[in-house]
């Protein structure tokens, strides 16, 4: 039996951090690995919120660093499930750098991750479908469908199992 569908907004998660010197390189900008770890955490929370189950990261197929984040800036991470398959979900994450002195906010990083829901025996478990409502949610869903198909085609071309 297929679980009842959910709006992407049900899974929305926001998290904030203050960029500290121990999370930065000698030039005073964020280590990419720190940002990646925060992305994985906030995306996992969104996936778990959507399905109500334990989730594991299956992959991160896009990660784009657009701008540096400087020490002292606030890092805002926004995550939401874009698409749900049978047992997996694609989560989109936007990382915004927020200058606390000027109030200027700019997108610093974007990412798309895939998570798999697990049952109590740690096996893949069904997830609710996504029911996009707004035009933006429909656009994100359609783009996610394209990425899902591209991932499947790439695995097939590489001879990897699905």
C-alpha cells in the first residue's frame, strides 16, 4: 500500500550557524567540508521529516559553491524534499550567506542529495509521494524527475546496480 502523499513544505527545515575561525581556511573563508557536513545534516532532517523514518544518505549528485562564506557571517541552510520515489527521496539544499552587519543575503552553495528510508530491520522502506502545490514546488519536482532519470541512465551506462 502506497503511503498518502505530502506537500514538500511538510519536510522544510532551516538551520543557522555562525561561521567561526576554526571552520575556516587561512583566508578566512569556510572550509568546503564543513559546509558539506552541514548540508548533509539539514538534508537528512528534511528527509526524515518527510517519511517519519530513519534515513541514510545514498548520494550527493550536485554540489555547487557559488560564493565564499567569511568568518563572522551567518550561514542559513534551507532544505526540502523535492521528489520521492519508492524508498528514496531527493532533497534540495540552499546555503545562504547572511552578513549580520549589512543584512545582505546571497546564495553561497546549492546541493541535491538522495536519501533512502529504512525500516526497523535497516532495509529500504516505502516513503510517501510528494504532492507539489505551488508553481515553484512543481518546477523543483519536474527538475528532480530529470535528475532521477539522469542518475539511473548513468548507473546503467557504468554497469552499476540500481
